[in-house]
C-alpha cells in the first residue's frame, strides 16, 4: 500500500524552538560588546543582526557564520571606539555563539501530535531542514520524535531545485511543504507548484520575503496544530 501523501516538514521553529535561543544569546553578546566599546546596546544589536544575515547569505546556514558575524561586529565597534580587540572577549563571543547550536531544543506546542497524526494517517514524513548535517540530525534525534519520521533531508540551503531533488519521483500533487520560512519553505514550494502550509510565526530577517498569498497552493497557519484539519479536508481523511 502506498502513502496517503508526502509531507516535507521544516524543523527549526516549525517543530522545535530555535529562534528563541539565538535571541537570548544575541542579547547577551550585544550587552558584552556595548560594555567593552562604550556604544549603545541597541545600536550594537542592530548592526549584529545585519551582519548575521549578510554572513549567512555568504557562508550558508553553518554554525560558524554566527561567530563570524558577531566577531566582525565586535571588531567594528572596537575600531570605532579606538580600542584594541581583546582576545578574551573574542573567546567569550565564540563560546556564546555556540550555545544555540548545542542547546537541546524544546518542542513547540502541537508539533509532536501533528507528526504523529501525519504518520498514523499514512503520510510519508520527511524532515526537510537546512543547516549543518550533524547539527540538524542531532536535534532530530534528541527530540524523541524519530518514530514518526520516515526520512531526514538536510541541505545547506533550501531552494526549489533541492526540493525538486528531495521530491524525486513522488507525485507533486500529493506532496506538500510545512514550514515557517517564506524564503526557505514557502517560496521553493510555490515555485514548483507544490502546496505550501505556512506556519506564520516569528522568524529572523534571513527568512523575510514577499510571496503570493493569493496562490491557491498557499495556506497560512497560525500554529502547526491546525495542519491535520486542513489536510483531512484536502485528502478526505478523519481527524
């Protein structure tokens, strides 16, 4: 018997908390840099956020990009203040930047129940996530949800071409993407004419992008727990 359909589900901030850990660390880093250079913390935080996106677009979604961005930020403000760069501060920045990647993630409300429903309803569940392979697979393993997952596909960056590769010979009409990122989840799906279920929650500037919300393949959710009802209607299933 074949699958009911094929779910490509994002991980960070769709299934598990992620951005919160970055925000907490960025607040600490901004305070540290401001204290060592004499600049306003909000100005430091704004510049760090700009560099974070710029460096990620250059390096890809790898853990080293966060440290590169904030070390660059510190060096800029130290230079503007006419102060020497302190290796001790740089070491502390590197330590802080590692925290979001090493923290055991908390699951988002409704995420575990939704993955279980997908699995039990007969969908093939692929975790479709971007980042470093070892980091993302560790997060998934630590979650305790692998029993509801058929495949894990980790890519450096999500694009329409990579999504097409992940879909392979599956019927696109029975595939759908679930995620919070307009840039990484929704645009690639809509580009391929695949249904996109947008969990519209907070995300970072890297993910900001205008998409055609009038596209019949676009579906907006306020939280992932709404997904089973929508899929039950589409595939004529019991919730």
